[in-house]
């Protein structure tokens, strides 16, 4: 059996996955189901009322059961009495109004539940993605994740709202129509329905084609969004290297693949209805021949044809459910594929809140491997409160990975990190990360105001506290010169600010949080000489009475660190003060001489 046919996203499993999201809204759903049942009964009543009215117009006598008794009598519409006319005109509108109200109520309630379920699922997906460890983000492209949150959940919207609505509503309409047909004449009903199972076979075959094309289409759409995100995000580089045409060709390649997959789905779906109509016409033709041979009343034939037409719509929708499920199945797979990723960075069952002041941070035989590739090996290090620990080394030495272990962006694969003598994995994540602040080499700002960026993570901060943090980061002066000061929206990733300005806003954000543990990952690397001088003074003040871990390529910025750790291929090869390491003539001296050789 092919892989795409042997997938977890069968109809039963799809709805089993969605059931926990539906459960909170089961009362609304039950009312919607009740409306569907009653609508089926109203369909039966409407067809019987049509039959009854036609019998009156044809001059037939009404029997004791209220149903026309058809004989050889013929008449015209003008020959019926006023009472009969009023009854004929009144019954059908009343029944159809009742049916319409039930249809509206059932459709609205079911679609409300469906859309609410998808909204909840989208929210959980977004939250779950943010909760996953950093390894997940290094393996998955941003555009692909965006596609799962938007396009894949859009498929779910169609599945939950439309398909669930049809499953709940249309069977009862179909049953009501079929019941009316059998009530009118069971023999002719069997003849009309004998071709119905034949319609299912091509639907199943086409559904497989839709599923395969839908899965490839969703994957292609994710790839296309990744190309868009990378290309637009790197617009400066694209222009600098005159690659606009090449990027256009690359985008068109993925865009064409998506188009072809969409058209494959459309072709398969478009074939479904003509097949249904063809087989339905065969059934209707048989009914007409049977009526002619057996000299049936025209009133019966018209009423029966009306019932057959009423049956066609739900039968058509129900025949398409399989195809819709096949189309949406890849989206469900891709959504739950992410939701089923285990979050390995979480609170232990006996985790406790961190309380008190930070006294020591200690690495004990810490090792870390990424996809079986060892990044850190046997790190032993202890820092006291108020100390500044600096890390230097060549690119790929493991510096950033080492400091990212402290707030548990990753977990150690061997050894442990202790905070105040207790393994950090025994503290709750929220309380642990509440003790740490971080300023990274790549400045991350949001398309919000300057004030909102500075107070990010400190929602209760007042405007005075925000401005105080900005002053300490030497950012207050340039912020005041912006068009709307602290209320200026700075664009995506702070695009309206220079590199130095953006970095100082990020530093102000860390200053406002006022954490006892501070991580500076090459925090001054994006600054020019003047900005670096301004920020370094603020950082020197911030480092007082804090435990600070600094990564720096510019060795001049860490000359006054209490301890400098030299890393090479994931191991500590040297440690000491600036002067001690220069005097030892080792790796640190080598890096220092290279950096200052031309000065």
C-alpha cells in the first residue's frame, strides 16, 4: 500500500484528533444536530404537502389519512374550491419557512462550533510552537511554520465547518426525502435508488487523487512561503548582488508547482458532479419509463420527481465529503505533526519556584550534543554573584550554545547546571527565565512603538521607568528626536532605526527587566565606535552586583572581566584574567595579537 494511502489521517482519526477541541462546545453542536434532524422531518413534510396539493388540483379526493386518493378523475386548477385553494397555498410556505429556520439555526450553530474549534486549534498551534525548544526552530523554516498556522488551518476551517455541517445536516434531509419517496410509492423508489451505490465508486477513486494533490500542494505552498520570507527578508542582499531576476525565477518555480497541484485537485473535484448527474439522470429516466408503462398519475410523478430533486442535493454533498476529507487530510497531518512534537524543555513534576537572590551559577561536567554532533564537552565552571564571566574563541567553539543553556533554551545532554546549588531543571521555567536577561548579536525588535519594545516582557512598567532604562542605555536622546518619540512605530525588526539605535533599544529592554543574571551575546558588535562607547558605559553600570556572562569578539570590551574563558571545539582550553592570559602566550594571546596586529 502506498504511503499516502496508509496515513494516519483517515476520517475517523481526523475527527478523533479534533474531538478534544469540540468537547467544550458540545451543547451548541447538539442543538445544531437537533435542527438537522428536524429539518429532515420538514423535508418529508414539504414533499408530502406538495403531493397533497397536487392531488387537490388534479381533482382527486382526499382520503381519511389526509393523502390524496388518485383515480381516473381529472380536473383543472380553476375548478377547485376556495377552501382547497387556501389550504394548498398555505401549507407549502409554512412548511418551507419552518424548514428554512431549521436550516439557518443548524448551519449557523455548526459553523460557529467549527470556526471556534479551528481558532482554538490555531491558538494552540501558535503557543505550542513557541513552547518548543530552539532545536525545533533550527530544523524548520519560518515560512513553513507560517504555512502551517495559516494555510493548513484554513483547510481545517473548510473541513470542520462545511464537512461537519454536511455530515450533521444532509443525512437527515436525505432520509426525509427518501422516506417521502417510499411513502408515495416504494416500488418506484427502489428503481430510482438502485443506481445510487454506483455513484460512490468514482468518488472514492477521485478522492485519492485529491488527497495526493492536496498534500503536495500544501508542501509546495510551505516551500513557496519560505522563498518569499527569505527573499524579502534579504532584500538588501538581493539588490546588492542583482539577483532580482533569479529570485523571481525561483519563486515562479514553486508558484507553478503549487498551481499545478491546485489544478489537479480542481480537475478531480470538477469530475465529481457530472458523474453524479449522469447516474441520477439514469435513475430519473427509469422512473419516467416506469410511470409511462404503469400509467401512473401525473401528480404522483411530479411529487416523486420533486422528492428525487430534494434528495439530489444532500446526496451530492455527502458524496463530496470523502473528497473534502481527502483534500483537508494533509493539512490535518501537518498541523498535528507539529502539535505532536514533544516539548523536551518543560517543568519537572516537582519543579519549584526560584526564590531569593542569585548566589552561584555552576557548570558541572556539562556536555551538549546536537543531532549526535558534540558541541560542548566536559565544561566545568563556577561563577559567584556579581562576577563577570567572558567567553572568547573561534566561530563554532560553542560560546553561544554554552550561555543558552543557562535559561534552558537547550537542555544539557550530560552533566548539569546548578543555580544556588540546585539543578536548574528543578526550577520552573518561568521563574528561571525571570532571573535572566539577554541581549543578542542579532537585534530582535518588533513592529511596535519604541516604548512597547523597551517594555517587552515588563508589561507593568511605567513611562518613567521606560525612559529611565532608555537613558541608561544612552538611547533617550535619539528616541526624543523620532517623529513621535517613544510612541514611534519602528517597523519590522526595527527597520526604521540604525543598527546602533536598534541595539541600544534592545539593551534598554534588558535594563528595564533588571535581571540578576545578564547574558550579552556580542551585544556591542553592531555598534559604531561612538555608540559602543556610549553603550559600554551603560553596560558597565548594569553589570555591577550582577552575574554577567559575556560573549565578545572585540577583546577590548572584556579586558576588565573577572574571568575570561577560552573555548576551542567545545572545550575550555584556557581561563584567567586578561593579563594572565596574555602572559601565558596561549590561544587568547593568539586571538589578541590577530585582532590588534594592525593597531
